[in-house]
C-alpha cells in the first residue's frame, strides 16, 4: 500500500502517477476506485483508502492507447471503464474482471468527450469531427449520429439533460427523451473558448467554464434568466488560468449554495 505524498495544500498525490499531463479523472460510482487518463497514452486506476486522517492509494491496473487519451467514464455498475482520445477510438475496459480492453467506437477525428447514460444503456461520444454518436456496446455501428455545428469541446449529462459545448462558443442542449433533436442552442456568455460544462443536478440549467478563468451560470427557462451570472476564478495577479473542469458536490449540490469543484492547470 502506497501512502499519498502530502503537499502544502493538504492534498495527497497518488502513487505512480501518470508521467504526462492528466486529461480526465473519474471516480467509480460504487467504490473508491479512481481512473485518470493522460497525454502519456495511458488509462490508470488506483484504489483510494482512508488511513486515519490520511489517504492512501494503491495502483491497480493500467492500459495503453496508441495516442494521448482525452476522456473517460465509468459504467454505472462500477465494473467497466470507457476511454477515448486522439487515436479516434473508444476502448471498453472490463477493469474489475481483469479483462482486456476492446475497441467499441470510432470517429473520424479525436474523441474529446464521452459519457455513459444508464437510463438509455448507451454511450455517447463527442468528437472534433463535429459529431455526437450514441453507441450500444453490443453493436459495431452507432445507433444514431448527431451533427454538430463545430468541434465538440465539452459534454455533460444529467438525464434527461445533456449539454454540449463546441468551438465558436456554441452551447447545445438536448432532451435525451428526444435525443435526435436539439432542444436549445445558445452562445456562451463567456467571451473566450469553452473548456468545460456541467449540467445542474436538478436539470434546470448548466455551468460553462472557459480558458479565460471565468464560469457562467445559465438557466434553461427564459423566466429564470435574471438568475444567470458569470464570475472570475483562478487568477493570481495578472496570471489567468483555464477552468478545465466543473462539478457539483455530490451532497450539497443545490445552485443556491454553489458547492463547485473547479480545476485549473498552470
């Protein structure tokens, strides 16, 4: 068992971290397994355990892609991991059973985002080829391909709400009860490139983060537009850092309290 290295911020570094920039992270929905993807072409998994007031991490497994890996997601059973990236492929990894990863999806350009939708038993993937694709993992071809106005840069699902951020600051909202039709399309309230989105837990709106160190709060109902706002974050003097990830606290997630996880890189 390898203990985490404590830093001045009182956080813990996992044992055997990736050797290049981390592109995505996700915890298992049913256990303390953490998966991270990186530009070193790897998908790594650790088991996180509490030891008194400290945390410890045990490396469990690692798989490789042919090129940098950009995104990851767990299946809702907590047994399977999906990953996609610059090799234009999605791998399905039966991690807990010790099985080998298999390719289950492909695009014509790098795959930037993906999400498992348990209510539909489908995987949705977003790519720089300007498409969304929905996959039944038992079939070779997508069950539906949705054209996007530009490259997919960000995606968030809180069924039945799905929000997609593309190049040119487009924000496209889908009602997954009718996934073949756009529900709404708006332009980001932020002036610079979209980096991430996060749907509200109550499905009434979403957050959007940009490379300019700003976050926008958007409501879907036009009557709630007076509640929309933006705020600055992750700035140190004249240094501005991209907002690379947004998420809600799993317990205290109501928007009035605004418990957010905002991640940036220097």
